C-alpha cells in the first residue's frame, strides 16, 4: 500500500536581505503510512516544525520551497492551487499547535470551536458535527461529555484543553494529524493523560500523525518511527525501537545521553559549604497569599497557605508540583511582585517588606527573577547590550566604557560571544535568549535567583547546558537558586532541597535524596511515577499503577477543609483526610511530610485504607 504522506527531496531556504538563499531544510525524504505515527526530533532550529508545516503546503514568512515534493496520496501539496490547498487543510490534514490556550477563542464556547471546521467546509451538518464532537469527548476521556461543548475554554483544565484541541483537529476525520510539541508545556501528570488520550484516539481513528518534539521520553511512548534532524539534515531514520535502543549516529547518541534519568536519590550536584552563613539567604515563614479582594478587604482566591521554607547561601531549592499548585505565586511573593497577606520573608535574617515598591534598592538588587519565557521578558526593540546595561546603571551607576566592559563579562559568564551585545533578541535562538535573560538577572550581582520554569521551553541538549551553567555559577559566586519546575528529573539533578507544593500547601520538603527515597508523600509518589522514561511500553505500564488510576486526570482543588489531595489519593482515609488538616510528620534530617498516614505506612508503599 502506498504511503499516505511522502516527503521527497524537500528543500526549504530562507531569503536573506541581500537576495541570496540560506538552506533551512536540505533534501529531506521520508514517508508516513496510514495509522502510523512518525516523530521528528532534534534541537531547536533543526527544521522539525518547518518540515511538518510543509505537509500543509505552508512555509513561514521569509522561507521558500526550492526543491522536492510533499505528496499527500500522490498529489504534491506544495504546487496545489490555493482553493484545493485550503480544502485540503480543512478536511484532510489537521494541525495541533503547542499552546492550546492560544488556540481557543475565550469568547466562544468549546462546542462552537470544535465543530467549526467540518461545518464550515460542508463536511457535516451542525447536528452531525456536534454528535461527532461528543464521540470524541468520550474517546478522549473528557469529563461530562454531554454538556462539555457548552462550556468556555477557561472552565476546563490545561490538560483537558489540550485534548479538546485534539478533538477540534479530529472532528472532520482528517487523514493526517500534525502534532507540534503538544505536551511540552504540560506538567508530568497532565502530560501522560494527554499522551494516553492521543495514542488511543490515533489508533481508534486510523489516522496518520507527524509528531514534532524534542522530548525523547515522549517519543518512546507514541512513535512508530523516528526521524532525527540536525540543522535541516536527516541524520538518522528508523523504527522507534532501533533509534532509541540502538542509535547509529553519534548525534542521536548525544540526544539520548542528554535525557535525564528518572528522578532518584543520589543524582544531585553536591553543594559546597564555603558560602554558608549563620542565616539562610532567603526564608519564608508561614506565608499566605492570593489574588483579588472581596468587599471586606479579604483575599478572594487564596493560593498559598502557611508556607515555610528556607534557601541556604550557595544552595538550590527545587519547588515542584502541577500547574495551579502555587509554585509561581510563591516566587512572586518572594520577589515582592505579589505581597503576602500573612507571614514573613527574611533576606539574610532581616525581614523584607511584602511589596516590591516598599523595598529599598539594595534589597531589590539581592533578589532577582528569571522569567519563564525569554521571548516575553526581553524587550524586542532594545539591543542585548542595552538590556544588560540597564541594571548595571540602576544598581551600580556604571556608564560608558566601564558598562560595556561589564556587559562583555556578563555575556562571557553565560557563554555567549561579546559581539552579541549589538544584536536584537530576535536574532538569537531560544537557548541564547534564555542565557541573556539569566545574564540580566546576574547583572545585579544578586544573592538569590528565582528561576521560574526557565528550561521548560528548551530542547533537551540546550536545557542540559543551561543547568550546567547554573551549577557553575553557583560554585563560583555562591548565588542561591529557587528553581521552580514541573520537571522532577531536572530538579533531582540540580537541587539540594526539594519543596513539594500541592494546592498551595507544602506537603513534603527536605534534602533531595530524602525526598526522592521512601517514605514518600502519596502526591510525591504520583509525581515520581509520572515522569516519562526513555523506554517503549512505559506509558501502558504506568497507567496500570494504583497511583495513576487514582491521581491522573484530576483537578488541583484549593480547600480549607481536610487534605486537598484527598480525592486523588490511593491511600486516603474516609472521614479523616477529607475533614481534618493533616499533621506535619518530621522524619529526621529536615525531612517532613504533611499526612495522616504514619511513617510505617509510608514505607509499606500502599497501606490498606
């Protein structure tokens, strides 16, 4: 049987200002059969998305098709007339973008958006499309499928919205799905529920899929074949088992080596004691915070509840948890961007004012924020030298030659060439922009850096390089890190201590090796069990575990009564966990767990309720 999609000798070039061409995709060839998932993997800039979009007959502005064909059922989609191309995109090929939140219109109901394409293209009547959508809601294991279409996007979770994007793409029964990093920004528990749903529906619908990702652990769970790309060249191409377990190319082996092992004790980088002081660099005590105000002045939505943690000088504290658990809110409270309603923040043993505007310049200098998205954090109208120079002027009064010298030092510190000072952010790759983002924070010579998901959008190799850079900076300067992430494998390799947040509460905290060794809090056990492994068949095994069956695909619910993890916990005690606040159990060595279960029951793994 001929392949559904044939990419044959594809060449795509970028048009330079001088009119010349720069090769972006070079003589790419592969096929995708019906019912098959082919993954395109590689670093940022390798051409993954560019090749995937060619299956729609589309190229990004500034790019041109300069050779080869992309055939769908034998017809070249690149040379197809515009009217036929438009019909093909609406009916035969569907595209799933990385961000579901950006894909959905917040002003329209979910049902209107899921059914729009097949109705618009005349494939189905409105009633048929709604019936088809409801079938897909059930197939994707979405809650309340009968009424889900009447909700708005903000009324469902991130993982549910990601699956609804799949329902939108599948509603018109396309032959080919283009999935462009659809799980990259999701936390681990949400990611495996979405992967499970995607895999099930693709098999059930018999659709072919082109899966774009830099996450090899995800590839191992969903791909039949893998295409390895580097700088627009295909370096290796084979079935998933061969590429993952017996890679032939050195670059593929380098990609595999950059995948962090599942989180476990003993992986961390040992911090030196030479930078320690009598007081922690930063400490929060019994912090509560939230958003919005009621008429009586109280907080409308309480997010953090009685959070206590400390960051020693020259150490890294990893803060982990699912989306919505309060990680970023905690960082905003520490920085003063969101004033706490209760509790104290201490810097070198001295109490800080809750609000940013109330802190003096030296206090602002000592606590710096590295934001998640460098694209948003860096001013696109300023050159890199200006971006790095501004904090040097503000905090140290540097100007002229001395400022330019220090900008060069900062670029060298984050392993970027000095000539980057004259470039604009758009001229840099994602990893380079994140290094500039980090350099700007380091320009203030801070004592504490608050890093909020700083590598979540980076590919495996670039992310690993950024982590190694942070480790080196910590050893050299004694700067402390609060490293916020949903990537437990990265935290395990980098943090000295781990704080596990759930629904705004600290459910477990302590030294990394202790938190990642039994006994675990039931939620910590779920997080560890949900980290994908670079092993074919891992997804199916994990979904059969008790933790996954009890805890996957549930919303994080803020509550003042009992334990917030009660409705997801496989070892919950009815009548106790849902009514009484769990006690804090101190297990020695600064290790503490907030749970009604005893240490002996933790060690048993899954005690009977």
